[in-house]
C-alpha cells in the first residue's frame, strides 16, 4: 500500500515552460487535492476533486490546470511556468467527498522556476 | 470566512521542557473539524489528530495533548517532555463540513539537546 505518490521529487523549469506534476493514490479515496506551500503561508489549496470527472478551483488556481479521469490519478499542469510558481507542491487525498476527513499527503514536489 | 491563526512563528525549547503551540480559528459554521499536522525536516506532512466541533473533550496521546475550547475558538497542542525528534513545523487546520481545508501558517518548533 503506497498511499499517495508524487513525481517528480524535484524539478527546475525555465519561465514559459509547461509541465505536469503527477499524483496517484491507491486507497480508493474520492477526494483529492493539490496544495502549494510557501514560507510563512502554510498550505494553500490550488485545485481539488471530489471524484472522477469532477474538479473545482481552490484558493490559488491561476496558472494551473487539473483533470481527474480516474479515481487514482490527479495530475496538476503548469501551463506556462512563472517564477511566482516556485514552491513545494503537495498532493493529498481523503476518504470521501464529505469534508472533515483527515487528508493524507504525498511526499511533495519541489519546483523551481528560473 | 474561514481563517486559522498560529501566532507563534518559531519556538525554541530545551529537551524535556513542555511546550504549547497555539491555534486560533475563525468560522461561522457550526459543524467543523480541526486538525494538527506535523512536518519534520524531511518534508512530509504527518496527520496527528482530528477533532469535531461537538467534542470538546481534551485528548491525550502519549506525550501529546490537545485542548479544544470553543468559547475562545482555540485548539492548542502541548508536547510534554519534548524531545529532539519533535523538532518540526506544526500546522493547525480547519475544515468546516461543507468547505475545504484551511491551514494556518505553521509554527516551527526547535527542540535543542
């Protein structure tokens, strides 16, 4: 049981490049989410999904895109990377679409945009 | 609006001291959940506790204890007899029943030997 996995662990991009951060969970969780962590700001929600085919925006969605074609996978796409997107990105999942359940986090992806 | 405040940015204690991490939250929802997560230097986020708004009983788990007071909108976390392995960033989070998580900014705890 791997839990929540994320790839890559580290990534360096040039401004304007695009890339996809991968996230997968093997716990059959309905709810998945993406956060970014910046110093002094805690974790901020980018996008979330309450099930396959259903996604919605969080607090800081601009510059990011998501899709959820399967229960297991929830990739995050950076459309045109900017230095302001330099951050640590965490994917998380929780049991069902009701809020209030604990979330389980992946190991994170450290992204640097130059 | 939902908000979580962790006023202590950084705390340093010497091993075996007790330490309390403060968490104050704001929500107009009557049903909500509160959480604490630990982020050690390795970077992963580890779930510690979940508490619902109708359960104000304090909880103790080993050296960890949590004090939930609805009257002051606080959910404080105490580590008794701290150890070097407790050094981490600790996040308090709020999740109203129909809304997403809101995290506080975190408190960095350093336990010195």
